[in-house]
C-alpha cells in the first residue's frame, strides 16, 4: 500500500532559525542569576544550573542547525531569503554574543564567540540594509522583524562592555556613531 499524504520531513529540515531566540532568553536569565548572586549573595547553584541549561541548549540547537545547513541547504536558503523569516537569522549572532558573556569565565572560548558573533552580526546587518536598499523591497515585505539585525548591533556594544577587552571602548564608540 502506498501512502498518499503530505510528505514527512525530518527535524533538521523544518528546524526554524528563530529557535535561537530561546538561547538568547536562557543566556539573559543566566546573566541575571549571576548578577543576583553578586548583588544579593545568593547561592551559585541556580546560576550554575541555568548556565548549564543555556550552554546545553546552545550546543544542541547549533548542532541541529548545522545539520540543516549541510543536509538541506535549499531549505536554509529559502528561509534566509524569505521576507520575514530571513530576519530571524539575526538571532544566531545575537545568541553567540550573549553566550560569550555566559562563558566569559573561560576567556578564550568567550572571546572567540564574541569575535565570531561580532563579525556575523555586522555582516548580517550590512546584508539586511543592502537588500532593503538595492532590491527595492515592497511595502508588504518590510516587517517589524527587521529590527532584529539593528538590535543585534546594539548587543555587540553591550557584550563588549561586559567583556572589558582592550578594544571594547573603540568598538562601542564605532557602533554608536
């Protein structure tokens, strides 16, 4: 007997890029617990637990998305070029930037993540503005989700300030000009 229903797709093929937004939330929660530990003298257990969950979620989500990139490049391309869904690709570098502050106790890993997130965010923001200007997007194609690449650039400055690297002041000044 042959099946004549809708085609069943695998998880990586339909895995939405917007799921990186959950990593952004977990990273923020982790930083909030770390600040609460410092300000209120709370136990580090909750902060350690949320940090573990954030790192695990990031690794799991990034792994599934990498499978999608290599096994289903057409699906990734279609999603990237979609007028609304494409803007959610900004959640990837934002998540990387926020995770760099979560793992900042491991300086080399955090610094590599911050540099990678910065380059990705600037490239994606440049591409977003380029596509808006050069392709003459229709009024219906412009959606509120286009704010994500702009907010991502602000995250570069915020995470640079948290990192206290030697170039943080120059980067913050450049991004706010």
